[in-house]
C-alpha cells in the first residue's frame, strides 16, 4: 500500500526515532537477547519475547521479510552456580531449563523465532571473533583468560550514554588490584576453566569458555551478518551487555552491529504498600510465566502486554490484567457477531490509525485505542464484515478470540490426561512436553481448582 507511513523506532544509541531501513529485498534482521537458562522464566522475562514476536508479525503484515533471532545463553556463571547447588551437571540443568523455556513460551501461541541459537553451538564463531579482536589490539590474553580493551574503542559508552570514567563492569570484582586486567574497565571475552566448572572448550589461548557479551556478538553476526536492522532486548541489558556487544563488533569488524537498538521497559509488580517495583529474582517478587498463564489465560495476558507502550514500565497486578481481559471480552463479543468478509469503508480510518500507531515506534497502547474506536463504530453500523478486526488482532496473535467454542478432539483429551498423569508423577519435563504438544495442536492448558481444562489458543 503506497500510502503507508514509514516505520520509525526509538533508537537507544541516538536517543531518537529512526526510520527502519529494510534491505532491498525487504529483509529486516532482528536480534533480541533471550534467556540465560538456569531457572524457569518469569512473566517479566516474557515481555521481550512478546514484543519482538509482535514486531515480526507487524513487519510481515507490512509485506516485509523479517528474520527474528532470539538466542539462548546456555553457558554462564549463573548456570554453573545453580547446577552445583542442585548437584547436577551444568549441561543437564541448561538442557532442562531450555526445554522449559520453549514449552513456556510456546504456550503464548505466538510461534517460534526464526532462529534460536545456543551459545554452546556457536563456539567456533566466538573463538574467531575473539581472535579478530586480539589481532586488532582490542583484546589481550592473560593466563588463559582474554579481556576486551575498553579504551581501544573510542565510541565506548555511546549506546548507554555513560562516561567511560564513571563505569564499572560489575564483574570480576575479585580481580581488582591483582593487575590481571590492564584496566579495571576491561571485561572478559574468554574465561579459563575454573574448579567446579564442568564445561570447557579448547581455544588458542587455553581451555575455557566464553563470556556472555561475546556470545551475542557472535550469534548475531553468524545469523544476520553485521549491520542488521534491529537489536533488541530489555532496558536492563543496555549496560553493560549491549554496550559491550556493540564495542566488540565495532572493534573486530570496523562496522556497527545493528542500525537500531530497541529496548523494552521492565515489568513491575505492585508491592503490598502499593508502590511498584521491578520484577526480579533478586527482589523475590516473581510470577512464573506458566503460573501467570494458568491464572489469567493466555489471551488476557497478551492483551495486557499491549496496553502499555513497550518502552514504558508496565505494572503487572490482578487489576491491570483483569482490565485487559474485560477489554478483550468486549472486542470478542462484538467480533463474534460480525459476518466474515470485508469491513465497510467507514471503518477504514480506524484500521489505518491502528497500523499507523504501530509504525510510530510500535505504540501498541495507541493501536488498542484505534481498535476500540473500530469496535465502537462497527457496533453502531450493526453487521459489517470483520476482516479489519482479524487483521488487527492477528498482530497480537489474538484473532482466536473471534472463534466461539471450538471443541477438543479425543486425541487432545488423551494428551491432557497423559499430562495430568505426568504431573501426578512429578515428571515435570514430560508434563511440559505434553503441554507443548497441546499448544502445537492449538490448545492451551488452564489449570484450575477443578483440574485442568483446554482453551483454544488461536
Ligand atoms: Zn545478548
């Protein structure tokens, strides 16, 4: 459609709205940082998964060809520590938590990203990127460790807008004063294997494993090249993670990793005192994603995410999700009363306003206002087609709410029974697998006081 507005997105690096410049073939590369798999993901961790899955759907709807990459960090200090605590190999913990993550996000019914690389499967790319940095004098090896020389990058700090002199990497505090690093600002690209670490790989500078930041630079480059369109993630990753990713690629390749750095705000919990606080394991206020889906249902939860601008904090509370559920119920009720087929021209401005809001820094909250206006006017017109409504809801993966009362088949009920049996036997991995299988068949499992029931996903 020639009259569509350009797509602009807020870029953390420039602090400005920047126009999305797709490749000549319409391709748009998106890399969003995924989970570190040492425990189950909470609903705050789900926000970037939802935002970037929706962005991909929107770009698809605009006729572009997005490729979404969401990595899995499966080698990390946190994984070693959690595995040691449980007395199991770190690979076993990482594999189990990766399976949980896949099943938990499958239940959102938004599909999978195009690529979900594992850090442990990208070791060759990581080693060659580190080698390039050493060759260019931007990194140095010390007794099996390799550190990035922050002062080799004259643009360091330009993403997070921090003064180099005021920074601390917040890692390796035990190294302070040992003279191991040339500069306290430098951070690890490769860490020599330590006692108690049960995974390691051979590298020219010694046996060990990669640091977190270099993993993402390597995985992004391997799948999207350098200079792809959008690098995303939670705003808590801007420093040091993304600042370091940007610096590594700049120094190794002489080019910027991504054109636009897009960051989502944090999900907040309302504390007993009524104030909001960031949802974090360290605060102890987390709600796991599967628990949130079980409590509110997948549909209400998705609409709740759309009620806030992605860059703003969003308060997760019973009332805010209930308000979203009520909004969705009104849309669904109207939508089910409409006939299939094209919507009347009179509704077109609202539909256009919906997509224009998404083109303008992916403003889902404003888009929902346009959707509400469409619904109000459609009700007044009494009886038009619902094509526009399907087009709008499908961006959020919510077109399913227009289909009334589909019934599960015998095979679905068998899977549900098998899942109940697995849960009773405390075989959580099998229960997760079966929940994933049901999600693939279009069913969400909702656990209630009277047992589990199946609710259509789409
Ligand atoms: Zn990352």
